[in-house]
């Protein structure tokens, strides 16, 4: 039996530069695993001027680096009107972060992690507000859509008016890492704590979490709220909520943390609080489950799909309900044990290896269908 023909893939991988986000984690995992695939000829594409000197260092040695040496903001403005600069000489061009560079002769694939920029353009960065236009341009060139959950796939078909055969769902994996160190986590958090992870942005609804913690503190005054994540466009509202509920002495801000620190924090936390109001997938809950940390989250978006029976759910924007759930998880050892055990089973469903294998197969199908 002959080997499957090599598929030439250009992957836009600018997210490998700078602080590692969820998109960066996915892109890194795909690049690393696809680089080892004998039937994928992978090129990493950079859309940046400043990062061009260091980009190749972020790629495996077998992956060629190609720089579209223009600032990302300029490239995105151009791509809203014209299909240049463009990539040539590939079978598939994949944009894993909402934007796929024009690639004449190739099948284009754009990953949509969620439809936040479509639903609430006033609650995303100015950069992200261009995503609907950029996706629309790509779809006009015949691009296919990759989503990380069935929830987002349904939105893609409805909001973008796409047939099912142009939408492909391949779930994220998650970074299990080594087992976190509970002692180090508690040292970082300053004792007993509820943990919140992620960039401080409106979608994560940290003001509701602070309001809920104000109720939790009435029964558990020594439990702190630890927030580990880079400042974002929700920082001002978050800090105002801390002041409103007199939480300066009980809220610990750590900023961006390394992977090792994140795992330590999860290992040491009483629970992860993830009160997102909209989520296309939700990596932090899976990471928490991988570290044996109970999860309290919301019914928003794909979170019930991803977390299943391994989390305590509340409605979004409900500080009283969130406070009750947090108090219950903190106080009930039996409930904690059930959630931790269910979490172990849940994370077994997700891996970067499984995602990379499915993505590799999709690349081949798209190339073959074009031919």
C-alpha cells in the first residue's frame, strides 16, 4: 500500500510570539505535532514586522519559517479590501486565530474559536472587531471553517449561513503538564484561595466573581481570590469591583504566570472559578480537572459541552448563585471528591495528539476534495 501523498500546509503562527494565550497553546501544540507527521510539509507563517527575527526560534527545526514582513494591523487592513500580500505554493492555508492569509491555489481554513466579535463588538479589542469582515472575505474566497466545539459549529452555520460540509469541528486538546505542586501553589496564592485564570476581559466577568466572593467571605473570611492573568480591556471594571466590595486585602493579583506556576496554582486551589458569560470552548476548566481541582463555571456557550458532569454550573451574571456554588464546593468535601473524580474522566476525552491527528486528516480531505 503506497504512502499518503504529502500535503503542503501553511499555518499562520504569529500567536507563538509574546505571552502564551489559549490560541497560542493550540497553535503551538499543532505545530509541534504536525511537524512530526511524515505526510505533512508544514510551513509556519508570521504576519509581523517586529517579530521576524525571532520567529524561526519558536518553530521546530523541521518547520520552515515564512514571514509576511508587514505589521499585522496593516495586513489585516489590507485583507479587508484586497487579497495581498498572499501565500503561494501550498495545498492548504490554515489561520488558527480567526484570520487566514489569502492563498491562491490553496484551500483556506479559518479557525473560529467563538463568535464574540460578532455578538458583542463593543466588548472586544479594536483588532478583533475586524474579524467578521476578515472571515467574510475568506469565505468569499471559498474558505472552510474549523470550530473547536459543536456549539460554535452551530453558530457558524447559522450566523455565516454556511452548509454543514464547510464547517469542521475538531475539539481542542489541553495542556496537562506535570502534576502541580500544592505547596508551591499555596505559597503563590497566600494560603487558602479560589483561583481565576485568564486575561482580564469583560467576557470572563470577574466583577461578578468579586461580588460573589464578598458573600463567600462572610462564611470563609480567610479564603482569598487569586487572579492569574494578564491585564486586558476589562481591568478597570475588575479593579473598580475590588474597591466596591472592599477586597484589596483579599484579592491577590499575580498577572501573567508561567505554565509551571499555573499548574501549581491549580493544584493548590480550593476550586477554579470560571464565570464566563460566553465561551467557545474553555481550556482552563480542563486544565483544572487535569490537576485535580474542582470547577465552578457557568452554563454559557460550550462550557456544558466541554465540562459535562465534572463541574458545578451556575447561570451567567448571577453573583448570588455563584456565591452559593463556591461556598458549597469549598465546604463540602464529598462534592469536591465527586467533581475531581468526574474531572479525571472528562479530561481523558481531550488531547492535543487527538486534535493534531484529526487536523492532519482534515488537511488531506480538503486537498483531495480540491483536486
